[in-house]
C-alpha cells in the first residue's frame, strides 16, 4: 500500500486533502469557533505550529463554492447542523502578511498594497456586478490598481490601502447579500520587520488604519480570525476594538488546535511504522504547553518522520532553527548580567525559573528591557510554562509562570547560541585571546589554565546532569575550539582520526613545526583524575602519530578537565 505523503511546508488545505498527504485533523477548530462565538478572534502562537494551514482550512470551509468532499472523514463532517448552516455559505476575504517584509519602507508599503490588491483580484466579477453602483465599481478598480512587480511605489493611495479590507468586505456583502468572513494570517510580521529596519511608525500607522477599519464597526463582517506571534494591543492598532477576543498560548480555549497532541503523534508514528522512535520524538519535539494542553511542534515532527523514512536510524536534529534567526536569544545573552546568566544556566540544565510574563508586548520595546525579553522568549516558543503562580491578576496584566526550555531541540539551539556568544565575547578581547594562543603554543599549561578559567568564569555553564559524559565534554570542546580558531594561520582539526583513535583537537603550526594535541574531559570526579585520564588516552591511542607524519618536531600534549566554570590543564 502506498503511504500518504508528508505535508512538509504544505499550507494549502485543498492540496493537502486532494493529493493524499497525511493530515492531522484540526477541524475541531471550526466547531469551537462557531460554538464559542467571538466576532473577532486573535490567535497568538509561535511560528511553525500550523497557523497558516488552519487559516486556509477555515477559508475552504466557509467560502462560497466549498467542496464538502474535502472534509469527508474529518471531525467537522460529523457536525451536520453546523455544516448545513455554515459550510460554503459566506464570501471570504483571506490575506497573509507574512511576506510584507523588507529592509525599506517603500518596498514594504508596496508589498502591503499588493497583498490587498491580489486578494481583490480574486473577485473580478465585482467590476461588472449589477448590484454595485458605478461609484462602488470605481472603488473596486482602485483596489486592483496595484503594481505587482514591486518596482514602483504609491500606485495605491494610503487612503485606499488602509480602507482596502473594509471596502472589499462591503462590496462582497452588497454583491452576495451576505456578510463576510475575514481571515488575516501573520498580522504582526510587518511590525517585526519595520522595527528592525527603522520605519516602524509608518507601518504602525498603516496597520492601525487597515485593521482598525476592517475590524471595528464593520457592518459587513460576519466573523474575523487573525493569527500572529505576539499580541500588540498597546500599539493602538486595535484601539477601541471591543469585540476582539485574544486566544494566546496561556488560554485554555482552542489549546489543542495548534500543534500535535501526544495521541496524534503516536498515531502518526504508528502509520509510518516508527512506533519505536516515540521516545526520541517526545524528548526532542514535545514539551510545549498551550493553555492546559501539552503539544509537540508539528514542523519538527513531520520533518523528522520524513527524515526517518529515508533512514530509520536517523538521529533527531533541530529543524526549527532553520525557520527562525534566533536573534532573540543572541540579544538576550548580550543583555544578561550575572543574575540572569545564572538563570540561563538553570534553564539550560533542565530547571525552571519564575518570571512575570507580559503578553501585551510592543515591537517598539521588545528589546527595551530584560523583562520584555523573558516575555518574548515565552511567546515565541523558546520557553514554555511548567506551572502558573496563583494570583488574582486580571486578564491583560502580567501573569507569573514557572518557565522552562520545552525540549531537547530548543535546548540544543540555546547551547549553540551560548557557544557562539562566548566566542563573540572572546573576540572582543584580542590581547587576552593572543595570550591564550601563545601559551598553548609554548606549552605553558599554567597560563592556559589561568586564561581559560577566566573565560569560563565570565560565561554561562552547561552541565545537564541527564546528559551523558561525552555530551558534556562537547560543550567545553566547542568553547576551546572557538577560542583557538582565533589564530587563522594555525591548521586546526577537530575529532580527526589520529593513531588508533580520534583526538579532540589537533593543531599544526607549520612555520614553527609545532604540533598540539588537546583532549578534553568532563570531570565527574576530581579535575586531576580527569586530566590524567585525558593524557593517558593521548598516549594509549598514539594521537601524536599523525603530527609526526606531517613533520611536526615539537609536540605538546594537553589534558584539559572541565567542570561547571572550572578547568584544570596538564601537560604530558
């Protein structure tokens, strides 16, 4: 039997259903939306948790011309009354703002106009509709008068653009005699880019006009659903919008409709004959908590299952890192001082920290304080809740949560960013880096120990007690390798075959015919014993053989033992 294809990057519901892709049924979202009515609904979730696919599903369900066969066998098909009343009964305006991203204001504005214009072009019958007046047809013509090439600015006026969604809703209602369902995906992406590239005020003004007019006092609106990563009510984008219902990651409503549940993951693995990999999938990609539900990241699970279909023994890896720049972690590390760095260590080592979380962030002030960054890490999925401190705060004010890194994948991302940050910090102190490298090159173990300890005291320690010893050693190995790579004239190799084994670090200084062997150990007991173990391994496995073959006359053999923020260096 042919197995269903895996929907990697597929956000089109019709394609997914017609072309035999595996689909995890999220049509319960439709039922809950209709039975727990809210006129304007904002879902905030991290990226890659199925927001866009859910929005496309909503479009296919509500829109005139709906093919009910797309929903055969899915949960919503069993809700006969809801389907009879709502399926295929509405005009739908559906846009995504995820591509309104540019380093220049003019281009971003053109892209925003193009989004509105392209959606208006889906309804060409409006230009000849007998139910529209000549003036209304002219309004439609202004909406589709957009330069799709992006080469020219201001084809659509600001007034037309900011009224565009409301105008389109009005025209569709008048044509069909039916109110409109409005779907806006990734509404906050333009603000993120605008803040990064310095045209924030202009973009806030456009979005305030666009969304305010479309969602507030829009008599043509039947239902609106928005998605994004952050709730940004303090931007005044939604000022006066009394019908807005915010459904964030802390809200128990709709908590299972974004992300995969444990049962859904088990069924997926069983379908592809990968039940034995459940433990690895859970360790790496589970751990998020939305409301009262524990969920997996769908993007990661689907990619890893696809990876295992080609190689059933493939180890898990971080797929999410390729979908985000992780700039927030880098900024967080740069801003963190002593106490916060200790908290980062606690998180990286599997523990929790307790913080006040403000879900009403503003892009203008995201990086304005370390408190805002804690909230940003939480809302964007780098941290999740492991419990809420009891209190009587009202909705919209700060809640106090026990925060943790969700899973192994995000922990790996954190560690990678920590190591890169350590190296960046080290490069700022060139004299100290030169001193460390010079000490290594002349065989001065005492100086190497002093300088390396100075680096470790200033940085962040990773000491996960659940990790195997080689995993702990890799962290210190990576730090040392990054520091020594400062010398671009050295030939440095890592984990290379030499003699009868694989040495951690081999260095050749060709001009001086100096070879250096470094073996790093994590000290589970004494540092002295770990150093002796490292030196014994160098001798026993004859790591110097390759250096001798390459003509290195002087060879220094270092055993380095590390534990938390301490190290010991010994020379054979």
